[in-house]
């Protein structure tokens, strides 16, 4: 492809955006816009580098690793064109031909805007909107993980390990390539961030590929919906989560011994199993899936005076 744009012929291009700044931010759209620019330029044979904030991508190429003399062009993508950080780019890369593409222009007279040789906005005063760059980049499918964690439950006293287990799980969850969705089974009215009905909770769970939970009802509602659950009992020695896993004949439960300690290798193995065809099939055929819990039958038999099921006797006053 012959280069026909205004300015010098490109040799090597540095692609930057708000995810490049130490004090910037990285949104999904920002990152996709940078990737879109790299794809289209690489496809026509141009050498491209992307610069990232060391906070966002530790160990990756940064602006400090990208000397201005190594590049003929600087391409800035996405986000609003304003502020001191963009102005510093103009100063540092003043020897490069600088282009802004897919950006929002708020004030055309802003030095951050006028410092570019060319601006190709997605939106600007007096111009029609154009498709954002993020729309151009296909992405691989990743699993959706509904994460349902129990806070401290004082009734278990020293046996409860809810807080340290949540911390351990958080560290492991951050290593997974998945869409993590925090789900709270507690209901509330008037707060859009919280579900108001049980149906709303189950609607999210049903759309997940796997549920990771330290809550009894996280396990139950996942299996009810035929979704594999990676269950973790947060009580040393096992308590209600372990009891439900046994009742459903569900094999994925950690920890397997006391004191509860999470093994990341085992977590990885169970995660992979839950996402496998075998795991999905097992969840869909779990003992309680679609069945009426026997406890309801027991309740009716008690009310009818014909209870034959084992129960926990309560002490009755003499007389």
C-alpha cells in the first residue's frame, strides 16, 4: 500500500493512549483502540510499538522505554484530547509526526489538540460522530465466572476462615482469563447495584459459565440452574457448604481437609473441570436439579403427624 497521508513517510510508529500514562487509566475501549491502530498499521507493513503504563502492564514497554528518536510517527488513540499529559507527549515527541485518531475533541483550541499535526476525531464540535475504534477489534470468547462470597459469619466463631479465604481467592481469581462478575445473594430494594428479587440473582447465575462460591446458596442456585460450581467451604472442618455439596452429590469442593488452605494447582484443576464438557454435564444432571427438595416432603409429613424421616429432636419441657 502506498502512503498518501500528509507528512513524512512513516517508518516506525509508536501507538499511545490514556493507558500509556502513569497517571492515566486503561478502559477496555482505550486498549481496544490501541490494538485497532496496531492491527491496521501492521497489516500494511508498518513497524509499530505500543506503550503502556507500568501500573497497568508491569514489565511491558513504557513511554520511558520508547525514545523519540526511534520513531517517525506518534499515534494517539481514543479518549478525550486534553490535559498536561497529552501536552507532554507533544514536547517529548516533537520530532515525530503526531496524529490523534478516534478521539473526543472538547475544545479545538486546546494546546493538547493543536499540538497534533492531524486529528481524526470520533466526535468534535460541528462534526458528525464516527464509529469508535474499539468496534474494529475482534476478541476471543472468555468464560463468565459468577463470584459469590460469604462475609464473616460470627456463628462459626474461630472455625470461620471467611476473610482469609476471600483474600486467597481474590489473588487466584486475578490470575484467571475470565469475566468475573460479583454476585450478592443478599436482596435489597432501592439500590440498583443490588438484586431486589431471587429471580434477579438466578438470572445472573444462569448466564454464567461457572460459579465460584463460599456461600451455601451460591452452590445451590448454581446447581439448580445446571451451572458448575467451584465450592469452597469457609469453615474449618466443613459446615453447611460441604453439607450441601454432599446432598447434591457434587464433587467440586475445597478445602478437602482442615485447616482449610487453598492449593492454587488444585483450584486451577477444578476450574478447568468445571468448564469442561464433563463438568457441565455433571452440573446439569446433579441430584437436586429440577427436583423438589425432600425437606418439603418432611415438612408436610410433620404437619400431618406422619413424619418418618430422621430429624433433630428439640428438647421439650417436661409435663
